[in-house]
């Protein structure tokens, strides 16, 4: 398991480095206003993905080891088509995405949702090697395509604008989506449609709690985007978006661990093992994330201005205000995947709604008032609001974990048993070897 975590971390580290290269190109090519527009389109895409995942999504990881994979796949496809169609209409109706991107958003959403359905099956089968390779393929393709486009732009005068970037973004997902189709064809075969409606009911029951939690969490993360666009302007949104992406970059550490933790707990329902594993991972993540956050805090504003452009030096106050929340969010991710691995998605949903309620309440009061003064100060306030919301969600989830597992204060102290457990959890599976059937 440790090798899986290390492989996933290295993969995410490389992917994050590539995506930061993309961000640097975008910020210098399109400026704060252009990156703000891209952020809104991608946010609309993420909302469509959340709707699609009401039947499917991370629930697939939990159900794949236990249920008929063919039925899971067919139901996920059908719901994805229905939910995406409805979601695009809603985004258009409420003017949450510019009209000129609506049709493109629909096509892009179909491709990406199919890809993530396949990714859910792959993760549920604990084929972490393929999971990592597909994720890396998307990032590498995007930076290569963007690099070629920039070369043609500078040397042959080809135009480059937001639409071009979004088309490249689509292609970068289309290729790994096609690759994943071959895997699904080989590993998922038709059995029967018997009991498919019962399966649908189970997926809806689990998926609703999962996606209600994810939707509330997404809105907790990104409600400030809509509020900044409403109360300030697209330029400020571009600056805030960069600050969010930089501060959230350190989340590759807990996210890498959670990929393996979720699959492992879903495939091993021993309560005591799950408790001890979660506590060990929680302590490890907290120690590492504090170091990463300290490094970010020490970086000067001039560093970000030099890398991304002078206007983006103003993202430094945003980063600082988000850092306390990033610590809470890192620990929260470990605990939330514990509950998800045991099928208790409703706990995560309630926690996410607590965070959303805090974000909305403070956004329409504190941020609304701050937006009438200095824009940089207002963006910093938006960061503080997010940090408070993340912390409230974490505290609730931690209390639930303590009640559920009967954990005592001593359990949260770092001991030799933590290192022993992690060492014993090392499997013969690595990023570069075939999956062991015993896992």
C-alpha cells in the first residue's frame, strides 16, 4: 500500500507541476480577466460532473468490488446523459456560464464524465497503476498541445484565445477516455439485467449522499467565485483563482493518500483496521502538510509576480488567508474517505452543508461589505471565509469520527505503532508492477 501511495503521490506531483506550467502560460497569455473566464467555464464543467456523479462517481469505487460491474456501467452512462442535459440547461437558464460556451460545455462534459466513470471502475478494482497513467496522460497531452499551439502562434502567427485553449483541454481528455474504453471492454462483460432497478436504487441511495456532499463541498470551495464575479470583477476573480490553485497545490499529498485509502477501506471492512489506518494516515498528513504550508507562507509576493506576471503578486494575501483552511482540508480529506469507504456518505454530506452554510452566510455579509473598499482586501476576506468554512466542516467530521470509532486523545499521538502499521501495509504492488490478486 505504501508503494501505491508513493506512486500516486509522484504521479500527482508530476501532474501538478505540468498543470502549473499550464497556469503560467494561461496567466501570461490571457491575463487575469481571461483566466477568470476560463475559471467560470471549468467551474460549470465541474458542476455538471457533480450532477453526473449522483449515479456513479466515487460510489463506483465502493460498489465495484461488490456488484455487477456491467450494470454499474450502464446505469452510470444513462444517468450521465440525462443529468448533463438538464445541468447544461440550468447553467444556461441562470447565466452561470457565458452563452457562447454552452454547447461546447455540453460536449466536453460528456467526454469527461465518461472518462471519470471509467476511472471509478478502475480505482474500484485497485488498478492504481492504470489510474495514475491515465491521469498523467491527460496532463502531458494538455501541456504538449498548448506548447505546439504557442509555437505556431509565435512563429507562424496562428491565433490563440480562450476557445482554442478549451478545445485543447477537450482533446487532452478525449485520448485517455478512449484508452480507458479499451480497459473497460476487456474487464467488464455483459452478465444480465436482472435486478438492475434494485441496483439503480442502491446507487441512487449511496450516490445522492455522496454527491450532495460533493456538491455542497464544491460550492463551499467555489461560491466565492460567483460572489467575487458579482461584487467585484473578472480581473479580481482571476487573481483569486490563481491564489486558490497555488494554496490547493499542497493537497496533492492527502489526495494521493486518499486514492489508495478509499480503495483499501472499501475492499477491507474490518472496523479496527480502518480506524488504525485512518489515524496513522491522519498524523502523517498533518505533519507533512504543516511543512508544505510553512514553505508557501514564506514565499514573497514578488515570487508570484515574477512567475505569473506583475498583476498576480496580489494573489499572495489570498494564499496566506487560505493556508489555515488548507490544513483543515487536508485532515478532513483523510477522515471523509474513512466514512466513504464504509458507505457512510451522509456524514460527509452533513459536514459539507455546514461548510456551505458558513460560506454563504459570511459571503453575503462580510465579503459583500469588504468588496466596497479595497479589492485586494476583499479577496483576502474571501480566503478567510473559505478557511473558516473548511475548519467548521473538519471539526464536525472529527467529532463524528471520534464517536464512531471511540477514539481517545492518546490515539491521536504519534507512536511506534503508526510506523509499524504503515510498514506492515506495504504490499507487493508498486506503480510499475502487476496488481497482486490478493489485494
